[in-house]
C-alpha cells in the first residue's frame, strides 16, 4: 500500500509469503498488510525477511489469532502493528496510516498481551540473575573446574580442599540452580554464562 496523507492506495496483492516478498521487492510499498496463515511461507517468516531486506516497507499484521504466542512472534519478526481481522474499518485505516509513519499500532487488548509477555520475560531474566548471584565466588571457581571436566578429587587437589568440601559445594550449587545432576549443572552454567 502507498500512503500519502489520508490517501491509501492498494498497489498489489499476494497469495503467499513468497509472493509477498517479491511484491515488496518490485513495488516498494510503504506498508504491507500481512496474514500469519499463508501457504508456502507463513506471514511471520515473510515479515522477518521483509523487515530485514526492505526496512522502508512497514509490516502490519492482520490476523485472526489473538494469542500471546502469535502476537509476540509477529513483533519479534518485525511487525510494527497488529490487528485482529474483526477490527472495525476505521481502526484498520487508522492502523495503516499510523504504521506508514513508522509508528507502532496495537489496540488495547494486543498492547496488554505485549506488555504481559514483556513482564514475563523480565521476571525470567530477573530469576536468572538471582540464580547467578546466589552462587558464591568459591562455588564459581569449583563450577568452572567442573565445566572443564575435573572430578571432585582433582578439584580438591587443585584448590587444596577436602573431597567432602568440594562435594558439599557441588550439592549446594545443584540445589541453588534447581538441577538434578552435574550434566544439567554444566549445561546451565554454559547457557546462562555463570562462569
């Protein structure tokens, strides 16, 4: 769609995500209105490609899905607007004009879903930070040696500790990290960059 002032002109249509990308490439619209469910390539993948390769074209998702998963996936893919298909005509026109200006458009219910998703993610990040801060400096040293493949006896010799002390630190770390075994502990240490 080309949008000038209050005028909106439909300059092309596509039946699937692949055609949508090609239409954006050849027509260079201000706004592309995308559906999530499309054959060959879904609207999320097409939006991701369009937002990376053709950043001047703004993506507005028009979908029947009002679930957090789809909305957050659309935003993550690069959509700067999201509307449900049952939205009134005026809201759709307003969304197109808003997105054409490079501004975000999400109605109240979609905005609430985005905010709730953000808050969930923030709480998870805060929990991960808490997990990391619970591990003492001594435990981090031992954890690094475990990740390096040392057993309790080797760690004890290396740090001049008793094997029992090393095993106690290992058990405490597993409890703090909520893992069942050393393999899970090593995996989490690497994934969360605890060392």
